């Protein structure tokens, strides 16, 4: 509502400024004088012409350009533009000199039985101030060009925004099945071993899936909810792995009042469990989430083992692409991939 009020207020101010433009500089030498619409006919003429030009600007911007120009009916569009230009030239002449015809070449009565004599050209007028025709045509053409530029710019921004939404929808569609597949594999391994923790794991999975179904398609979500989702995920992994893996998981800082894009952190954590766990090797995973002011820092490190899982890492790659789309200037991502460890440090603005 506040945005709409600002939008309409801005348009109102611009319209008033445009309507008062002809009275900015007067013949008396003053910088500005209010129009005298009651007794000054010339002021009334300027006011009416500028009002009609203003109406045409909005008509062109909201109707002609979307319905005609963007529909590739260019000949029809520019024909309408020329016809309206001739209309404004005619009306400016008719209002200023109603006794004259738009196509009059001279003044005075024509000689009997002959054509009207054109008025000799006054060379002193060349280079002088613009005529009524020139002034009206100039303002009209500026309005047409500016409305075209505004409309084309808005259209390009909309196309770019729609493209980004399509890309994000595609990435999210890949993330959810990928996560579900990995988690079901974890519970399956518990069921094979007939572990008593299988039922708890199913409950934890249901909490995770409820979060994904409810919040994954939101643009942003409360940070504390996202961290609670990560808590459930880590707990599920601990339940599955038992004592075979040492997991050092710590969350520090105040998440209240902060927002973040859903599922933007989990891929880095999931990747650590996916490629840092092997029952026949020492496995250490460190996960630290630190919130200071408006920034969150995620530190994830795992010892590289010969993981039995081998996929293309599509979840991690999608997260990196989402970061570049959603936080182009508000995140710093550092990945250290050496022979022994894989470390991720992500700093992202959440305030």
C-alpha cells in the first residue's frame, strides 16, 4: 500500500510539473508566474494543449504501446502517432487563431479572382524562438519517445524477472526430489539393520517433508525456521550413523527477526554427509552456523573419504546457481577442495 501511494504521488507531482512548464519563464523576465486562466486566453490555450498532451502520453503508454506497438503492428502505430501529431498542430492553431485555417499560407484577404498571396518570409525570424507549431511538435515527440523508452525498459525488466523465476522454479524442482531420495536411502539403511531408531527417523523425515512442502516455494522464510529444519536434518543423520561419525554441530547467534531463502544452506551440509561418511574410515564433520548482526556465516568441513555414493552433485551446483541469482551482491562463498578435506565457508546477508 505504501509503495502504491508513493507511485501515485510521484505521478501526480510529475503531472503538475509538466502542466506548469509553459509558465516557468515569462515575457516579463520573472522565473515563474502562475497561469491566469480566468482572463488570459493564451494561458488557457497552453494549459489545455499541455493537458491534452499529458492525456495522450498515458494513452500511448498504457494502451497504444502494449496493444499496438508490442503486437508488431508498427505501421498502424506510427500512423496513429502522425495523425495525433497533426491533430495537436491543428488544435493549437485553431485555439490560438480561430480565424485562421491550419493550411493558411498568408494573412489578409486574397485578391479578387486570384489565389492567396503568401506572406513574405521574415528572415529575422530564422533562429528565433520556436513557433507554436514547433513547440507543440517538440513536446509531443518528446512524450512519444519517452513513453516508448519507459515501456520497453519495463518490458525488459519483466522478461528478465520472469526468466529468473523460471530458472529458480526449475532448480527447486531438482532440489526436492534429490533431497528426498538421499533421506529415504538413509531410512532404508536403518530398516535393513532393523534398528530401533527407524521409527524416530520416519517421524523426523515427516517433519522435514512438511517443511519442504509448506515453505520451499516461498521467496524468503524466517531464519529460525530454516535453522530448525537444519537441526532436524542433522539429528536424522546422527540417528542413521550412530557412533560411526563424529558430528560437531553448533549454532551461535540470534536468528530472531532475520530472513533467508529456503533450502539455501542445506545442500552444503548434505554434501558433507554424502561425501564425508564411510564406516571403514574415520569420519569427522564440522558444521557451524554463526549469526552476527545482519550476516550469517556457515562453516562446513568434512574429511574426504571413499564415499559409496557417487552422483553429479546436482544439489550443490543448484545451490551455487541460486546464490548467484538471489544474492548477487550479498554473499561470499569460499570452497576449499584439497586432497584431505572439503571445506565451505558461506557468508550471506539475512537482515
